[in-house]
């Protein structure tokens, strides 16, 4: 069983950030949408409510903090592809992509969405 349920992510502006997430989340496997007036929901394969999903909502007073959400990559090339997608769509790479001194196979990048929320995309086998 996958213990992950969902993430609720606040952004300061849906107008600014939604185009970024509409490109990012399908690349990470969140290919289905279930939007409402206040929430933009992107779900992975599977039956809701057990399928993993990420939901965005606007909160003009949101201030990003040091929390970081991490996603698994299937291989280092996927990390490189996502890095290009991030920069092409208004995100900011803060570290990588490349090998990092966490483990011998650790290949990752850290990035921020247009509102400053922190993410990591990582490939590793050890």
C-alpha cells in the first residue's frame, strides 16, 4: 500500500502558478484533473480517494518556507528533462541537476515554483 494520500499546496497566485503546475504535474505522473472553484486537483492513476493527488489553492498571504516536497525520478535523464521543463515554465532551479554527495547514485535537482515553494526530483538506487 502507498502511504501517501495527498498534498495541499498554497500558492500566492493561481494565475501565476497554475500554468507552471499544468506542465510540471503531468510530467510527474499526475495526469488527471478534478478542479473546483477553489482547488485545482491533479491526480495520479488509481481510484480516488486512494490515488495520490496534489491540490493547489490560492492564498495571497502564503509565504513559502523551508519545507521541500520530493518526487522520485525513473532515471537521471528524467531529472534533466524535468529541469528543462521547470526553467522553461517559470520555475527556478536552486541546485543541480547532477550528482549530489548523498549516495553514490544520487542524481537530483532542487527547484522552486514561481511562488517560491520548494521541490526535489531525485533518482537513486542506494
